[in-house]
């Protein structure tokens, strides 16, 4: 089977490439960013540096001999608003149009639970109202609408809405957390830390995507939440990570309203890498129902929140020197500039 993966140079793309290569799939890996090819499988992979916004270039890659498209490419919230909409909406429409034209068996679109905004009730189900926060959340909603339109026109499309996922090679905003823990700093928590905040292990996500590639029935069309089945409060899950790290870090509780106001100002002044959806949801319950996914696939996640965090931090420790030498970009596979947070770290 031949599978095209967009966003293949990113965190999820790397994990997908390794997993599907082991399953003996032929992979076409596509990203506008440069690949660190030494991290990828040596067999079954063809690399293409192409922007999904360039439809003419895509036409040369997406042909009728491709069986599955896993569309994981996305412009993250730290990107410019125009880029977010061009990539997340325009790029997705390009993928869907060419998939229909070439009669691709299934497109798997990686969306986000950011489409639910900041809900007031939990758990969140797939048919709950979609209210995106910021350009990223709104763009994912528009991209999903394009997917549902494609389904109506006969294309098989699976929309996966993952909670924030972590694992080996995951840095981005998590590198800030891991860096502070490594140095034994107090970790500021917005609010009391008593809220439940669900995460996801990337291995569970990748396995789910693989299971969907094996399905051709239209009952696998539509949207599916995916997240850890076992999760505790922010305080409890972080304490499990602190216990493993044994660096002396502990939670420092902060007044939610004051800290959110400050972070909003820092974001507008481009002094902090934390974006609105991150800090606005940090002190609230945030978890989804995965009943639909479990029923359809007869599957359940293997890793809890704390297990996923510990696995990711363990990799961080093993690759600490390499991580600190990595160039900073707005992707999940490198550390982000801490900005004013780096100054705050000194006094914690």
C-alpha cells in the first residue's frame, strides 16, 4: 500500500513515518520544511519538499496510485494569521480536491480539539458546538467543513481531533516545561491545578491513524476525538512527572486572572511563545469523550497522561545536549524561544 504523509518533517510526521515503514508501507513524505533524513527509516521513504499551498506542485505528487493520504501538515498558532489560513484551509482544500480527482481510498485529516474552543461542559463529544479560539482554531473548523463537503461528494475522509499529544521528539512548548524541571525550578500553574487536563501519547495517536488506513467503509467517515483514557488533575499528573525527574521541581500556584492578563499582553508584544488557547484553557477542565472512537475501532489508548509525560521527558534527558543546540523554529520538534519566560525562570 502506498501512503502520502503531509507535514512529514514534523513531530507527528516523523512518528508516522517510522510506524508505517515497519508495516512495510511505501511512503511518500511531503513537507515544505527540510527533513532530518538521518532520523527517518532508510527504506520505503521518498522525500518531497513541497508546500501544500502549491497545487500545481501537488498535482505531480498526488496520483491515482496512492491509496491513503494522511494530512498532518498545519501552520501552528505562532505563525502569521495569513499563513495559518493559507496552509490550514487552502492547503487542505488542495489535498481534498486532488484526492477526489485521483480517487484516493481515504484521506485522514489531523484536526485538533482546539475546534471546541473553551467549552463550559465536559466531557466534550464530537457533535458539540465548534467555537475556535484564534486563527488556528477557526482555521481548523473551516478545514473540517471542507472535509465534510468532500464526504458529501463521495470521498472517504476521517477527521481526527487529538488532544495535545506528547512523546519522544516532542519539544515546542513542552521543552519550556522540561527545561524548567531539568533545572529544578518551581513550575507556575495557572489557577489551583485542580482542573483535569487530558493529554495524549503520540504512539496511541499513530496506532489509531494506522487502524483507520485499514478501513474502507464509509462508517469510518466523520470526526473522532482521541485522547488518553486515564488522566488526573494537572497537579497530580505534574507531581508524577516531578517524582520521576527528582530535580526538586514543584508546583507554584498563581492567580488565574492576573496571570492570563499578563500572558495576553506578553503575547501581543511578542514577548512570550504561549498563545491564547494554551493559557485560556490552562486553569479549566479540558477533556473529551473517546467513546465513539473506542466503539468504532474496538481499541483503547495504552498510555495515561503521566506515562506520556514521563516518556517524553525521559527522551528529553537522553537528548538534552542535542536539544539545546537545535535551531529555534515554530515547530513541535525544536525548542521554542522562551522570551520573557526565560527571565521569570531565573527567579523561580
